[in-house]
C-alpha cells in the first residue's frame, strides 16, 4: 500500500478485508506533514570587482541550519544565515539549502554573479633616459579604461589622464612612472616601472701644456 500526502496532516486508518469477507480495522495512525521552509537568498551586490567581499544572506530566519554552495560545492554550513566571501569568479552561482527544526529542507535556485577582473596595465617606454629629456610612455592595450598617471623625479608635460603621457626627466638618479586604470564598472588596477635617469657629463675648457709652433 502506498499513501502520499500533500501539505496537510491527518489520520491513516487501514481496513483489511480477507478473501473470506472478514474485516479487520486497524488503529488509526496520526500523520503530521510539516510545511517546507520557503528559502530566500540575497546578496549585497551581484556585480563586483575581483577581490571584493560579497555577503549573501539566507532566510527564513531562525531555522536550524543554512548550507551555502558555490557551483554545487559546499562552502559553509551550520554557522549562520550569512556567507561573506572575496573568492568568487565571474558566472559563479551561489545557492543555499535551509533545514528547519523538523528536518525539512529547501534549496534556493541561486544567484549568478558578475565579477570583473582588471589586469594590471602594461607600460611601454624607455627605462633608461638622459637628463634632461622628454619621453613618451603609453599603455599597450588601453581598452575602455580611464587613466591617471603619476611620476617621481620627473614632470608630466600636458595631460595625465590619457592612455599616453609625456614626462620631462630633469633630475639625475632614479624615477618611476605609474598608471592607474579604472573600468566603466569602477574596477581598478595599477602598475609602475622604474626609470634610470643618466646625468650629463660636465663641460670644461680644453687646455694644452705644450705650445704649438708653425713651420
């Protein structure tokens, strides 16, 4: 005998009839059907930059256990209804399973994350220069970023917010060229190079200790 219940509780009474027509009524069995918890999951942001901390929150409140999954693999269980992480990649799917006090469980469909990675920019330009000299540096793959250049031991000539920058080197020693890039989603990265600035030899008078005689 197979008896299935929907979302209701009740009694099961079995009446057994033999082939001879005899009837046996068994004692009723009380069945309690507990309602499944209605699981929810939310994130403080669903679009983030690589390395950002994202916090997921599950419901309903005050259930027995919350287990979080990333791409089907369990990442946290039994420590509360929130899951903070800074390790997500683009298109990772975060789901949660909630277990209530009756042992009933429900799993939410999950949230698909958008995580942008901005690689460090590559700076092209000479790393050994003369003093003084004006040199151009450029980002090799500018993409659709915004830029901000800075230098040490030199002076930026013109704009510092283009994909190229002109630098006047006028102090012998060592300098740096740095550029920060920002995507349309406000994700950032930066890079820098070290520049050796060669001094110019001092000029002087040419002298001779021997007199010249014309013949």
